[in-house]
C-alpha cells in the first residue's frame, strides 16, 4: 500500500466534496510531501478516472442489486396513502361548515317565524261535539292537563301527538272526532291515559265527558289501542259498525275496519278482548286475529304482530 | 417538499419496501462503489465490498432516523470493510472474531498516526508563516492535539475567539499551502 489508508479516504472525500477544512490542509500537506503523492492525487481526481469509476459502478449496478435482493427479501410496496396536509384539512372542514351554514340560511323557512302561511297538506282534522272544527295547534297549545309532559316520551314514536281534550262539566253526550287523511297518522292520548294510534284515512270519536260516560270509541279505518296498566278502570269499549269490542285492563289490540274492505279485522296483541257481533261473541287471546266478513268469522292463530302493526312504525 | 419526500423514503426503507430500498440503492450505489474502489484499488473486490455494505444496511435491525444516517452507515461500513480487507485480506477477515477485530483496528490506528507525522511537519512549517496569535492556536491544535476548550484555557481566551482564530487560521493555512503547492506543481512540470 503506497498511500496511507487515511489519505485514500481523504481523496474519496475530496471527490465527493465532503472535505472539511482540516482534512483539506492534511491532504495538501501530504501532496507536498513528494511528487509521487501529488501525481497519485492528480490521477485519482482526473476526469478520466472519475468517468471510469462511474462506468464501472454502472456496469455492476444491476447485477449487484439482484444479488442483494436475492439474499434479503423485501416487502412489497404499500398502496400509497394520500395524506392531506393538516392545513388543508382545516380549510376543507371550514368550507364544508360554511356551505352548510349558507344552505341553512338560504333554505330557512320564514313561515315558521311569521306563523305559517304556507298551505300544508291536510293531515288531520279535529271536530268537537258541536261539529265545530278546531285547530290542532290550538288544542296542543291551550290544553294541558299534565299529559303534555309525556309528549317528549311519546314523540319517540315519530308520530304527531295530541293529548285529547275533554270536558268534565259538559252536559251533552256529544263526541269529539279526530279524522286523519291520506297523509296523516296521529297518536292521540285519551283522557284515561290510554293511547290510540290512528292510521291514515281513519276516524276516532270519543265522548266529550269521557269519565262520566262509558268510555266508548267509535272507529273507522285502522287503529291500535293501548290501555293503561291499571286494574281499577271500567271496561273499555270500541265499536265499529255493528261490531263492538270490549277490553279490560292491560290490553293492546288493533282494529282494521276500512269501509271499502267490507271486512273487519281485529287482532289481540296483549291480554284478552271480547268481540261481539250480530251472530257471535268470541274471546280473542293474544296473537289471535279475527276477520269478520259478510257474517262469517275466521280465526287466525299465532299471527305475525309486527306485520300487522307495520304501519305504526313506517 | 424535498425534506418530506426524503422522510417518506427513510420510512419506506425502514419497512424494507422494495421501491424505497431500490431508491436508496440508486442514490448511493455509485457513492459506495466509488469509495470502495478508491480505498482498495481493485474493482472486483470493490464491487463485493459495496454490495456487502448494502446487505449490512438491510440487515441492520435499528430504524434509521434520516437519509444522512443511512449514508453515514454505508460510509462507516465500507470504510471498515476496506480497512480489514487491506490489512488481512478477505478470507482472513471473515474468520476474525469480534475481539481480535477491535484490537487490530486500534493497532493499525497507531501505526497510521506515526506515518502521518511525516506530512504533519509540512503543516507545521506553513503554520510558521501565520500571524502570532493564529499560529499559537494552530500549533496547540496540530502539535499537542488540544481541543478548542483546552486551547482557550491554556491561552486565557474565550472559546468563541479560539474557534474563530482556528477557522480563520485554517483558511489562511490553506491559501499558503495552495500557493506553495502551485509553485511545487510548476517545478514538477519543469522536471518532467
């Protein structure tokens, strides 16, 4: 070895432009030591020699890489993940928020502030015993006997709610009537805290003086009734046409009596109910369904309750 | 942007992903080959030494923090491998155990230091031409091999001043030596 190892290292650093000031001086001093040293240095840094090294490196590049990869297995590339700079995430979030706010402003319903002059599809109509129609909004706002507090709970059932008004001083035996139309379903809470879900195109009439008169509902269309879980209440009667249904405490049942169907279907969901028609008296057990049509009675056992009550949730 | 992509490259390399490894190889293949061939002056063995340095790089368990750390690892690996190669030959090197390896390195280092003294004289001669203060600092630096702090204590100067003197002195020294070197080359030219 003619040149010290250290000098070769310095020559390499020189070619790579990595020489520090002290290295530089050391190399300079070594070059000055003898003409052979200087010749060696000049040869090592000559363009011809640099080019030869480059070519030699390029010549073995491919084969060396194959050799390395053969000895060391590499991981396949992951799919590139596009990561937005944090700055941009905030900007985009800001824009989206702005767009939502703008949309809300543009589509803000002024009618809701001015009291609602927009003609709405008639959903339901409430008529009192004198045959005078009352606004549902007025009833909701003006009638509050404590049941309204329960609205929040019942609102979960996603149906418009009405606490049915009544009058304990009324002398007449009149009926209040709640009618729903093509687009309206309603949940009404009756004065005795039973609930009545009304499907579309149905009507329910109940006595104005609910507690004095026998609770008796006149029903057309489809309703589902849930009686309160109290045992000291009088029997609850529902009539539709010539059929009357009598229920006792803790009972849930549905009645479907659309005039166009010419058949009445009564389904007991929970508890026993008594169904009385011209010709027969039948006790229905839970999950039993009675269809009355043209004087014939057909009893189905173990019916699919969810299917029967699907309209309630849809 | 460049910093980010180099960070991605290092991250990919740490997971040994094919594309990142290949990119690192592209970046430093010529570098390592140049180093090995400059140090050993023998192309076939330089090829092997450079390839082995890359294998050692891949087999390293620790993560690399930066692209410079990768280059530093390659530099040290090629340097040490070439050193061993020149001292002991390839086959002997492989048989050396860890302890013997370190011992020879130390011994060789000492021998290297002694040979350095010859051209160290030339540096000392040039230092004589510098102004007194700078000369004092560089003399202590080269001759007694003191560091900046020790020189500052010895001369009663601040470390800042010493380091300024030193870098200034090194620049001047370089200029002096290059000037005399030029005439040296001219003489060389005339002689040939």
